[in-house]
C-alpha cells in the first residue's frame, strides 16, 4: 500500500503551495491557477478528475490521495 503522507508531499511539491486535496473548491482553483487545467463539469469532482487524469501527474496523485482518505 502506498503511503498517504508520501502522496500528500508529492502533491504539495507539484502545487508549490499548501492546499487541501480533499477540498473540491481548492483543487479546482489550484489546477486552474498553477497548471491551466479546467475540470469538466461532471456529477462529482472525482469523476471530473478521472476524466482529466492524463493532463498532469498531480491529478492522478490527488485521485490516489482522495481514495485513501475516503
């Protein structure tokens, strides 16, 4: 099993700032401001993240982190 803290640290390193990867609004804001990635409107943020997971490695890390905290 992958270490939750290690994934969190990698997310923070990519983002270059502190944010909560479980907070939907913070994810959308950070992806737009840092990576110019706009999440498509889906029934949930998790589905939006899944549909854009190939856009940047941070998205896959966020998905993994959210799965570990669920």
